[in-house]
C-alpha cells in the first residue's frame, strides 16, 4: 500500500534542509521573545516574473530592539537590467561593489532568517521576489510567517467615516507621520531600517492595553 | 558586506560628544554594535535599584526624563533629548542605578555596548573626561551652553547632589559659570576686546594669580573707549571697574538679584571665601539668571519669538509645561492659566508658520488664514493634544486654483510636520491643513459649510462641531470672518439644523446614573475609568456651541466665555449658565491636573483616587450639565431626532 506519509524522494540541497529543520521549533508567544527580520529588496522593476532582485537588506529585532550587528545587506549581480529603475535605487550594472550570485545571496538569506517572523512594507512584493528566485533554484517557497507594515499601520488608524482606511500607505507617508529620518531611502538596507523603526512604533501604538502578543499581532 | 545602517548611525553620533572625539573607524566599529530601542511614552527604561545594563544610551529622537523618588514624590533631575547620553553608571561602577529613566515622549534610543566602548574611552583622555563630567554633573553635556553653570569644579565631590526643585525660584541657588574668561591687568583693551568676541562673552574678569582685581564689560568699552577717552592700546586696568563685588558660593537668586540692583552691576564674582582676597571660583551674571528663570511667561514669549529652529521651540514647549504645573500648583484661577498658555501656544504656532513661509521658494500667491480648531480653537488646550487645523485662502481665478492650493498644501505640510516635532500629535482623523480636504479657498469653504448645514447627517454634524470652534492663528482675519458670517446666514432660524445639532449635544447624557453613581466605562482598555472628556467636557462644549450659534455671537469660542456671554444674553437663565461656565473650568482643570500627573491626555480618571471633596465638586458640575441638556431638549424640539 502506498504510504501517504512517506516523504517524496527529495533532491533538495542541504542548506534547504537546514532551513526547514528550524521550523520544527514553535514560535514563542510573546513579542519580546520573537526574532523578527525586517527586510526590503531593490529590484529591476515591479514584474515578479521578468524582474530581478539587485539587493536584499534586512535587520533583526530581538526584544523590541533593532540589533545592528544582526543585519543583512547583500548585492546581487544580475543579467537583467532596467535603466528606468536606476534612478530610484542608484544601483547600476557592474558597479564596483562586492556582489553575490542570486543563488549565493538567497542561500545566505535563508541561513540568516531561519524561522524568524518576516516583516516588510508591501510584503507581498518583496516576498514574491524572493519566492520567484527560490523557484528558479528549484526550491519550495519560504516557510516563514509574514507581517506587512501596510496592514499593521492601517490597524493604528482610528475608525472614522472621515478617513479612508482602505488607502494603501506608502513608506514615505508612514515615515512622515512618525517623523522617521528618511536618509538612505531606496537602498534595501536603508528602507529595511526605516521599516523596522516604523514597525517598532506601530507595535507601541497597537499595544494600548499592554497585552499585545504575537497571536494578536497576526490578527491586526 | 556594506554597512548602510551602521554608517547612518555613525552619521548621527558624530554630531554629539563624546562621539565627535572618536576616530572615524572607531565610531563605525561602535555603530555596528548599536542596538536601536523604541520606547512608548511613559515607558520606564530602568528604575532606581535596577542592576546596571550592559549598555549606555544616546537619545536619537524624543526625550527621556531622569527622575528620583523622593518620599513617594517624583522629582525630575534632568531631561535628555536628541544627542544626550545617560545611564552611564555601569560604565564606571558595578552598582545599581540610582535614578529612574522614563520616556517623556515617544523615544528612539541608541544603546551603546559598554564592553566595546570602554577600551576606546580609556585610550582617549578627552572622551574619558567628558564621560566623567557628564556622569558627575546633573547634566550630561558639560559643553552645552545652557548647562555650563552646573559644571563641577575640583572641589566638589564627584557624586552629584540632587536638589529638590520644588522650592520657590528666588530661593534656589543662582547659576554660577565656572569657566570664567580672565585676563591680566597689563592686557591691552584691544586684546581684551578680541578675547571677549572670540569667547562671545559680555565681560572679562581681570585677575592676578587668580585673585580678582577688576572687571571690564561691554558697557565700559562703550563709555570709555568708543567715546575717545582711552586708546585701544591702553591696559585694561585703566578702565576696569574695581574692586569687584565678591560673594561666596551658595548665593540664592534673590540675594544675587538684590546685590546687583544695590550696586548697579550685572556680574558677581564668586570666590572661595567670598572676599576679593581668595581665588576666583566662578562668575554669576544677570543674563544667566534670566535664562534659568525660564518659567516666566514673558521670557518664554520672547524666546518663542526669537527662536530660529524647531528644536529650540520644542525645548521652550517643555518649559511651558513646567510653567503650567507651577500655575496649577499655586492655584491660580483657570481663566488666567488658560489665557497665558493659549497665548504661548498661539505664539508658537505663529512663529512656526512665519518661519515656514520664509522657507518656501516663492512668496505667497495670495492672502490666507490659518485656523486652529477644536481645543486650541476654544483656547482650552492646556496639555498638548492632537493638532486640528485648516487653511482658508483667498479666491483666485479658476485657472490658478490648483496651483495656489498646491502652494498652500506645501506650506501646510511643513507647518504640520513642525507642530508634530514640537509635540502636537497628528490628528488621527487627518483634520489638518495638509489634507487637501481642509485646505480650501474661501468660496470652497462656503460651499462645504452649505453642504454640511443643509443636509446634516452624523458626520456632517461632527465636522460642523469641530469647525465651528475655530480661532484664527495666522493671516488675514477677513477671510475667517467672511466664513463665520456665511455660517450665521445659513444657520439663522434653521430649526431643523438646531434640532439635529441639539440631538448630538444630548448623545452623551448626564454622567450620573441611578443612585447618583458615576457612570464608568464598561469595556475597552479604560474599563472602570471615568471618561471626563466624553461625559463631562464634550457635552458642555457642545451645549455652549449650540446656544451661542443660536444667538449668532461671533468670535467667542471658549466654552466658559460662551456661557458667561449667554448669562448676559438670557438673564432668566443667568444662574444656570454661570454654573455651566464654572463647571467647564473645573472639568478642564481636573483633566489638566490628571494629565500632568499621569503624562497622558488626562481623559480617563480613576475615581478610587479622588478625594470625597473632589467627587462632590464633580457631581455638582454634572448637575449643571443635566440642567443645560434639559433646556436644549425643550428649546430646540430635539426629541424626534434622538
């Protein structure tokens, strides 16, 4: 009889196993004990299929503080190149900064994130980009839990007919509301840092009763 | 790996001591090890008796209040803002903290690892000196101009002495500057003048072996040099005032002021034993006393009008809060308090707008008016709350309309941002001039009000109630008056509108339940607290607004003043309206005191902590609310709309 639970013969590489095995551990209940990884990617454009990542930047949050030493910032060499987006992120092809191949960068990123909760602004896009890269490498999608600061920010707004809560807030708008310095905007690491500060601020705003935990955070 | 974030942190730190004294590479190494912490307003970072953290802290944004518990009373020792360092104790000693660090507002901190920083500070003598001085003195930044009076001398013990600051200002020790600019009697007038302009001081002490021989001030240069009486190569000893008036340390401000008046001088020299025969320890100037006397409205007003950056204004705002606290503590009548605080707030807003206009690349395309709404509009904003404002600009030709709006939106964005920085939070309902919905030309505003008043639904009434309480903060008063006239025209004898508005006024019924118990909040985060705004202040404000609109009285937006006016207009209801005026003042004072005590909006009150007397006072206020609500129900025939 066919054993339904038998794992299909896998030829997935070892680093993927190392990543996967970290998910056997359950996530903590409290926000203080959870490691969050706040990330941003710079890309050649907004088409998930055609465009490619040029860099990944991330910072980790432990116990509600951003640990600069626990950061991630890698640039990726790509064949695809889109002159239109150069003026946004300023990364030109063959620029003389140390770059990795896409595979190396994704591999390093998997090792860095482990089973942490991922946080990004318009998370669908950045995560989509990374998942596309994984697909090209013949790997499954990311297994991490994800929070989107657009949704979380919306949760801090009052419920009133006078404002449009369905609006999609840009990172610039949020930075302006919270008075966050927007230097290094449009570098992956810089945007990740801005997003991380916004995330911490939002946690403060949402935690009005002092009882906010991870479960509630996913329900915002 | 590139280090975008670490470089940014280094970029911030390098502007502040002691980090400005570090080598660039070292600073980057430290920056890579930083942790960035976010603290909610009111959050405690550490408490007296806590074990020292492994890091010390730099304020990146916001403010931290350093406090000590003194027999259950909180005593602020110092306030740290942008660039200030604190929590240094573990850097020097394996001891527990002796103070509490509490976030005075939303704060972002950079936490610097002591283990990594210590070797650097030990290598660099300047860094080490700065840290020791910061730690020892009450102030963290001995270089800061404002605090230089508190710098320690060799004679004082390293551990600082905390002084209670609840004393009368006049009885506090006068601020003494330790770094005295000195010169010798043989120095030429020219060289002395050069020294003074280099050090940016108005006087120089003439000394021999650290013994004060005389003093030369700006005034002496004017009277004796500029008049031609002495040449600039003459030694200063010829023109100095001598002997110098000397006093020992520990002079109070009152003593210092009296001495200065008696001798017609602006400076007092502090020597070891108070005679001119011992060494100079410091100098005390009239100016320093003035500066330290920041709690005086006229000094604050001048400071606001002269301020040249937003951070300066933010510091002044903090002093306004101290002033408010002092006023409340000394039981000064609330009308006076609100008026003074209103004027200071108003001046702050004006100053910000004035500066923002200058920042715009092109001059104003036409006249405009900046109006403050809500509590600032009613002159009832004692604590800093949200900012509610709007902008009216003159009518311009159709083709120029959007261009003009874009200009004013840009102005509004700048002003709203700066108001936010100094502590007025953004309005959660986005009722701010930077919102295109509330940055309109005069005709557009008129149209807007017509829509609201002709077809008043719940949202429209809410908007009306916010926009009816406006006060002009800046610009052309004719614009706001024209709008007010338009509103009166629309509302005159408009029974339907009054009835609907009356119904909204009654949506918060009298706060006393059956058996004369207080109605408490039944759910949410403030369960079992009494919501003084919803149950007390808002019903009164709503009632006052409706009644004054009914009488078509312009330019009174303060609730207490409205009721006082109503008492004049309706002699038969005089007693009720005066009691409402009184109630509105009492409730506002209650809220303000609670807000100051708990560092919040003061809106939710824990009844358990009220004294019997306070409860009786509150209940009396609520009786007036019930009566005025009855009057409205009857006069405006609101029953069908409730």
